[in-house]
């Protein structure tokens, strides 16, 4: 709990990954990928319950083995490529006991730690915000991005960027890193997104912000885990 508010951590892990088949239970650092997220959630100072939403029996068993609650099996209609993440979250909220804050933790962010989860919850609580999401510093600043017109001419993607040419003169720019999303369920149902009026951000370092979307990402995480596993969580 945080501030007398009950916190549910929800881990979404469907079985139909096409980019990296079997991704969520692929062994990384000696554990199934999703087990790193279960461990981080269980180590949080504020999370009261850690629950999996999955359609896949193998993933469900791996989650149980890692210490995660698996109270239901997700319907097939919510496990397709076209299924919206928000519908998966709302489905879980409809099935489970009431909570005051839901934290969405995607298993594709295994470098995220319990401290990152707690940081998001503390930021949300301290700001009195309805939602908080984790972010990382933008690698490619929007002031230095361009459109290419039909005639091949470059035009600044951000017109007001003017003539800023030195990195130290750029305003801070942040990107979602996909690691931690937290919100009040009532606000989330009304807004249907973790991003909306009042959402605040929690900065995470680039080294813990890697989101696995390809085999290359997976191999990069494995290399990092090989060097840091004894010191994590």
C-alpha cells in the first residue's frame, strides 16, 4: 500500500509473440523473461498483489513458478495482435478485487527494478496525480528531426526549434520507455489510457529502459544480465 491505497501490479503476457516467439518465457539470466518482472514487483515496498493476465498455459505456469498469482485465463479475443493493451488492463480490473492503484508491468522490460516501480508510485502519490508513467531521455531529440516533402526538401519536424545547433541548448525531451505505468482505476476507465490530463513522469536511466521487441534486443539484455545478475533486485 501507499498512502493507505491498495496497489495491484498487473503483468500482461500473451502467447502469440511473432517478433520473438516464446519471448515471455525465453530464458534470460537463468530465468524465464517474465520472472524478472515478477521478482521486481514482489520486491516493491508498495505492491500488495502481483497478477498475470495471459492466454497461454505455459506462460501461466511459468508465472506461478515465479510466485505470481494467476487467477484467470485471458480470453482469446484479448490476446490478438490487434487487441488494445487498455482493454487487457480493464478486463483484469473487472475480474479482480478492488484496488486503488493499478501498475502495468510489461515483461519485456526486465531491467526495471523494484526501486523504479516504487519511484513511479511515490511520484504519483507525492504529486497527487491520477497517473504516472516511466520515461527515459530521448535519444534523438525532436528539434533535430525532419520531414521530407514531396519535392525531397527537408523541413524541421518541430517548427519552433529555430536554429538550435548545440546539444546543451536543447530543452529536455523524454520518451516513454514502457517499463512502468500506474493509474487510479476510476481515472483509467474514464480516460482509457495511462496518458491524459494530470499524468506525471518518472525518469529512468537509459541502461534500465531497454524494451525487448526483437532478437537483437533479447541478446542485448542477455549480455547485460550476464554481467549484472548477482547484483539485481
